């Protein structure tokens, strides 16, 4: 008999979605960065009243976070490209 409680049905689906998102970000970082930046801009342009409940409360914090993450990812890509093209001399 299994004494360990079964996870809720939504949890495996969420874990699978997060794993797919991680893989996508690792395999296609430019597209992931563009998607994050677009999501941040879209949330910044939409009026807050469209969001409800907790989303409305979190929206002021999520907007700048997504924009910042998009800029950071762009800087990482830019620096990585520069390091890859430098010959060291």
C-alpha cells in the first residue's frame, strides 16, 4: 500500500509545462527573450481593469519584472555573441 499522497492532477501538467518552457528557453533563447519582452509590453499596454483578483494585484510587479528579464536576456545574448567572436588578441 502506498502511503505517499498522490499529487493533484494539475501539478503534473504544470511541471510538464515548466519543463517545456525551460527546454524552449535553452534551445531557442532569442525567441524566449522576445516572447518575454512581448508579454511584458502587452501587459504594460493593457489596462489593469482587464485583470481580476490576484492577477490585478500582481500586475504592477509582473510588468517591470518581465521587461527587466527581457532586457537582461538580450544583454546575455549580446555578451555571449561578443565573447564567441573575440579571438582573444
